[in-house]
């Protein structure tokens, strides 16, 4: 068993309702079992690692760790840095021209006397951690890397449930509970609720399901126009489904004619390929981030769907609302807190044992909670639209399931 004297923690990528709690959980567990092990936190993710910018966790900070479970965001800061994107790292001043970011990171970890690195992030963060782990192994750097799977998209292979996703679905549902009140602010109102999810529709589907679950507990005054039908979800569009827009418009126009409004939940990644083709055909640039991902704010799928359906439904007004930033910055809910606790406890055990990997319930190994090997970690896991609860929801809102266009399993 390797000797562990100092561990480092970093968070990276976008926010999720687990980052603060996961940091707190790791600090609590080390303090409980191994109080003499030093803990440092790199500021702003891999950026802080490359620059050697970190916080040394003091005794006072350890005592304050439980408070982190009450907050969202990441108190130590995030950034989107890909260690294998040399040009981007040079451009941002994180490494010098001619330097290899992986080597710079490895040497910084050695300089900082780090024995264990905990990365808390999604597929980009943990695939970057995988690149770093591979580099360290190939170059005989004695370091254990243990990741925690953070992403509200819930799309990391082979992890059954990523940290923060349950909370994001619940918070998105709460967000729409207020937004849907706009349905009677104008005749023939079309409301588009755009939910985060670049390649995976799980969060959109789960948010719609959680919203409808909460909706079912309310009381109504039908004679005064306060009806469940008007506040319900009338369509759910996700990247894994091929949607016949004309057929859906025909179905939804009947809804509009009957109850005077339509509410649609869409994933931010739904329809992106079509939108990008239109932009490229028009000669418009398609902005991308350091990981090569299309910047979805620039593509704006919610507006595109609104424009497509407005005329076909005869909508007098269209409202597009995005719950992503509201949902992803929330503190973890009770379900996520339990999941975070089990994962951070095992992460510490694996760190002490010198076992690298990403902690999660392995879908390819009977959903056992374990350290999944880094080479098996990948993003883009599609949501299975054959899932019973999703199929039942579509049936309840009278929406055809549509053709499954998701890629085969990883």
C-alpha cells in the first residue's frame, strides 16, 4: 500500500449541484480517518494545477467542511481546460510555447508533493484526468488519481448515476413551476423550456417527469380556468429521438386550439445538427470551446424550436426560458447527498489503497460501486428512450415515442 501524505482536490467543467458537497465530503472523510494527511485544493481546476495555485486546507477549514453541503457551486473554482489541447493552454497563458501541459501538470504535482489527486467533474474533466493518469504511469510518476463523476447530463460511461443530476432535475422542475404561470399572460401562448443536455436527453426527460410528479399533487379550479391540462407538459424533445416536426405541430395545434397554450420541454442539444447545417449554409461561423464542443448559447436551440412551431401552431406569443444555470448551481438534494457520501467515502478508500479510477456504480458490473478504470470513462452516453418511466410519460401526454436515433452503447 503506497504512503499518502498529501492529497489534492480540484473541480472542473461546468457547475453541478454536487461540487461543493463533494469537496466537503472528501475533506470530512480524510479528517475523520486520516487527520494527519495534508489536503490542498487547486484553484479553478486544471488552470490552478498548471499554475501551481492552490489552497492549503487548515484545521479551521476542515471544521467548516460540513457547511459546504449546504451550498451549490464550487468554492474552489472551476475552469474548462483540456491538458491535451496544447494550443489552447498556450493561448491562455497556462503553459509556455513548446511546453507539454501534461508534463507541466505532472511536474507541478511532484513539486507540490501530491500523492493523490481527486478530480471532480464530468466526462471532459475525467477523460482529461485519464490522459494525465496515463502520462503519469508512462513516465513513472508515483501518483494515484481518483475521480468523481459530476455532470447534470448523466451521460458518463459506464456510470449509472452521476453526482448532481437528480438535484438538477428537481430544480429544473421547480423553475418551470413559476415559468408555466405565464401560460395565461397572453392568448395562444407557446412556452419553450430549454434544459441542459448536449448529447443526452436524460435531464430533460427527468425534469419533465419530476415536474409532472409535483404537478399531480396540486389542487385545481377548473371553472376559473386553473387546470392541470394547461400547466402540463405537452411535448418532450431530446437528442436521442427523431421528431417529425410537421406531425408534432399538427398534434400540438389541436392542444393549442383546445386549451389556448402549449408547453414544450427540449434538450439544448436537440436539433443542433440541423441548426448547424443551416448556419454553415448561410456562411455563419459556428463557435466551439476548447474541447471542440459547439457553444450551444450561440446556436440557441430553444429559439429555433420556438420559431419552427410558432407559425405552425398559430401562437400569438412565444417564450423561451432556460433552467440550466438555475438548476446546476443549486445545493445537492437529499438523494444526491446520499450518493455523494457513498462515493466520497469510497474515493478516500481507493486513494489510500493506491487504486486509480472514477468512482461510480458500474453499469457493466452489476451496478457495483467501484473505481471504474479511466480507459473506460467516456462521455456522450445516450438516454435510453425505452426506459419505462419515460415511455409512460410520453403516453400520458399523448406524444408518439418517435424513432430512437441514439448511438449504440459504448
